[in-house]
C-alpha cells in the first residue's frame, strides 16, 4: 500500500486548493494512506475528510522552529513512499528534503529542491490555474487532467446550518486580508440594497470580520440580512454555500470554498486578475471585474494594504448591475 504526505502549511485558500491533490490521489490509489501537513488553525477544514488518514498540525505561531523539528521527527517516523510539497517555502523544503521518504516531490522554485527526487517549475501565466500547477507534481503517478478541489462537510455540519436554509438565499463574503482585494463596503451596500426583498443574505467571514460585516448590515434596508461572520465554522460555511442561489466573493479563501462545493459563484476581482490562476472553478461561475484599462492593474500578486493611486478605480468602477443580473 502506498503512503503519501501532502504538505500545505500556507493559508486557508491554499489548503482548499490542495484538496484537488487529495481527490486525485484517492482516485488512483483508493487504498493508499494519505496524510496532510498543515498549519494550526486550518485543521477544521479537513478534520472529517473521508480520504485523509492523519492530519499533522504545525503550530507556526508558537515556538515555530522548535515545532518544525518536532514535525520533521514525526514525518521521518512514517517513512512515506511520497512526500508531495505544494509550497515553495524554505521550511517545507527542509521537511521534504530530510523526510526520508522514498520519493520527494516539489517545485523547483523551493530553495531545498536540489534534494528532491522530482522537481517541477512553478510558473504563473495566463490560462493556467493553480490547480493545474499543483497537478503537475503528481501527473507522473496519475495523469495530466487536474480535478476540482473538494471539501467534505459532515452530516453534522449540514445539520448545523439547516436552519438557515428555509428561504432562498445568497451568501456574501465581503472582506479580505488585503485592502485592494476587497470590494468596498459602500459597493456591497449598494448591491444589497438593490436585491429582491424575498432573498435572504448571509454575510460570511471569520470572527475578526464580524464588525466589518455588521457595518454593511446596518446600512442595508428592506432586506433580510444576517451576519454569520465568526458564528459558524469554515466547514459549516461550506455546507451553507453548497445550497446558495449564488455566492459573492472577493479574490480570497471563500472563493475557493465555493469552488470546492461546486456552488454558483460570482468572483469579484479588484486589484488582482484571474490570469494569476486563482479564479473560480465551479461549473456555474462568473468573474466580475472592471472594464477600464488601468495601467496600475494588477498592482501585485497578492494585493496591497492600500491603493497606490488613491482612487481604487479597479474596484469603484465595477458595475454592480453585472452582479445583479446573475440572479435573474
């Protein structure tokens, strides 16, 4: 029986995209043992995943490097057939290189890739999604066709959000870590205030997004709007998104949750662009972005803390009617 360790210790969206590798490996090796290494705080997404044998959780915020060597010891003990590193960071390259796995696979861009047994170049260019790029790491033991990421909320997760599904609803995840990835609150308010009154709107996010969602909620009129930021878990959010008429998201983790649930998605891109390879993957998905030819866009791969020009035209020039038309 083959044994695999998948490494993805970055952020929530990266972990969700990494589930495409889990799905693909399980398809080809249904009896294999698949373990997953991720950072502490993201384990809720995969705790009940039916194809994962064991989660290895790295606490990167407390005694990061002491814990790194503890993680390495755990990995070496397992003697994996394959360690598949989806990152290009030094620390995960270190774990991969000294894992004592038979096969060590990762991106050539990783500083430790000289010690890998198979290296693939990670290149960002138009037409290639990140799921395509990470599939390149396993295509030699599977095939060339990437699969969509997938989350597996439990029966309990679905039960916990069932009370929110009594009427037709949409989900909106209005925030982002990066300012220039975030559709402005005033634009969300403008959009919500033009919705049909029979729709319920659920605002989603983490606990620290609650206040931002509350400000949006208080400016919206004649619509049933519920602030669930921090009130339900990420995997429960996935269970709620699963049956939404539409989910509106920024270029951020909730976009990938919607993709992983194959739920209708409207992805709003402000300063970043879909050509970076992080666009929606759901069968029914639409990209919403400015039609202006702005020389400052994109301003970076991950967005910025503030708009360099001050006008934030990449967001403010987006026509909300395009968002409304998706509900007709």
